[in-house]
C-alpha cells in the first residue's frame, strides 16, 4: 500500500482488506470458498465437525498463508497440526494425490479433480471461512490502461 501511495505501483490486489488514505479507492473483487479434500485413502462420507480436524493427516500450505490464518481464526480452540506444510499449492496437491493426507485449498482450484473423482470433498457440519480478494488504486493518478484493467477485473467478479 505504501508503494501504491508513492506511485511505485498502479494497482494492489490483496486477500486482506486494504486500508489506505482517502485518495485510495478499494474495490471488492471476489470471495473464494475453500474445502478439505483427499483421495479415497483418507476420505470419509460422514459429516465432520471442527474437532475432527485435529485428527486428520493435514497437508497445508504455509502457516502464514492468509487462508490458513482465516481457518485458524474460524476454528479457535481446535489444534490444527499438519503432518506436512507445503510451500506451494501445487506440491500440496501432488502430496494429496499420492495419498499422503488431506489437503485444504480453494475449491475452484481443484474443480476438475473433484468433478473427475480424483479428489473427494469432505462434508463438514460447520462453515469454512471464505477468502476475499480486493483491489486498491489511487483515484487521482491512475493512467488509462490500469483504469481499464480495473474495470475489466470488477466486471469479471
């Protein structure tokens, strides 16, 4: 945001609400739903409660990833102890696909694997937090091309 305000960037896209001065316009773009998923090896059809998360062989992305922070906030009191912490979503997907555990990521990201049956989504008796995406820009200094790009982003959300 400081780079935006000093005009070193035209646009900031972030998964956290962007707080800035009055000259900065903030637009909500989209929310992403997340899910727990696995291959048949770790899947169960029964609906899981929050307490069950502590017993799953979880493979997650970095503990510092925004979606993991949101998950921890939503499940306060439940210990989420991953067996593997992956640096990338791609490597986490490979580990889950190889039967090493249960993954957690954006549902849209694994849509094809869910539809084809490679992965199965766990049924939960609680609601997972969604990850909101925002766009921020300076209203008084924005050039034509970035302005059109923002209009495109907003129209697609």
